């Protein structure tokens, strides 16, 4: 590929073993970046690393559960020692968590979703900043249409709150870090064909609080189907590259207008 938008850049991706994280890691490598993947399932991230190697790219795997701030700090420190800097951070790892009525949602389940989605974003950005300040860089956060445009997924109070929190944090960080030429943006996917459902636990009592909503046939207006991880990765690549240098503090929806129908 002649177009090398991230040539010689150091990129960090959390959750690079599958879904959007995997697609972004591959796209970064295709465009010349050395990619460090932080993943709590290193065997999956290793498969991504091998795919990147097969196309001549460079990637590394570090085992890291982003819900554990100590592991995040240590992982970023290791990258700093090895590479000396970070140019791109894609804070992507997250879970749907437990879906339950608010009255029945356990505090521990709320905390797990918040820690894995929102606190991990804060920790990853916090420990990356010192490695970005000298040369500037781009931080991209995976938020969601949920908590930003869509509030009709019953039982998703914790998930939606964590995603809304990520967007607010992104805007605060964008303004604070602008003096260092560090840009901070968020992508807000709709339904994407990934395996995030593996981390979704639906309560049997959800039917008690659901309000029936009947969507018309073709509820994904643009394509009549969920999006693909690669479509989100293309947007992430743009936000990571200098082509988007004047874009910061912005959430970008990548959902084929799904959220306009469901909001």
C-alpha cells in the first residue's frame, strides 16, 4: 500500500484481539505504524499480530486487563521504555456488561462496567500523556451511540452511562491537551458485527421494564445490516492521521444513521 499515513508512528490499541480493535490495529499497521496491542486475551491478540506480520507490518502484544489500572500503567511504561513515545492511542477495549433493571442491577455489576469502560479510558489516557506531550499525537476513544444519541436499550443503564462519561471525558481532555498538540476524539459506533455479545449478560427480568418499540423493516437505513469493524477502523485511521489535525473534542457517529431512527 503506497499510502502510509502513519509511517514510523507508534500506535497503541486496547482490545486488539477482536472486533473494532483488531480491524484498527491491522489498518494502522498497513499504514506504517508499529502497533502495540494491550489485551486481556493475549492469545487472540497474538493472532492479530500474526496477521499483521503476514502483510509485512510490525506489532507487539502485551497482556493487560484495562480494568486494572496497575496493569495499564505497567503496560504503558513498557511501551515507553521500548519505543520512547506514543503517537496514537486507540482506547477501544470495553464490555456491554450486565443488562438489568436499575432496581435490580448489582453495585458490583455497575462497577465492573464502569471500571472496564470508563475508568480504563481515564487510566489509559492518563499514563499515555507523558509519552505524547513532546511530539503531540492523537487519542481516539471508542464510545457508542448508546448514552449519546440512543437511550432505548432497556437494561443498559451502566453501559450507557459509561459511554456518555467517555464522551464528556474526551471533551475535557481535548481542551486540556490542545496546548501539547494532542488531539482527543471519540467514535460512536452503532450495531457492529463483533463479538462484544460475549461480554453481555442479560437479566431475565428485563421484560419487566421494557417498553415495546417496533422498528420498521430495514432498521439500519444505510445498509440494512450491522456495520463492519473495518468501517469503524477507517474512521479511526483518519482521526489518527494528520489529515484530521484540526479535529479535536468531537464525537463522530459511525452507524449508517441507525441512531437517528432509534433516538
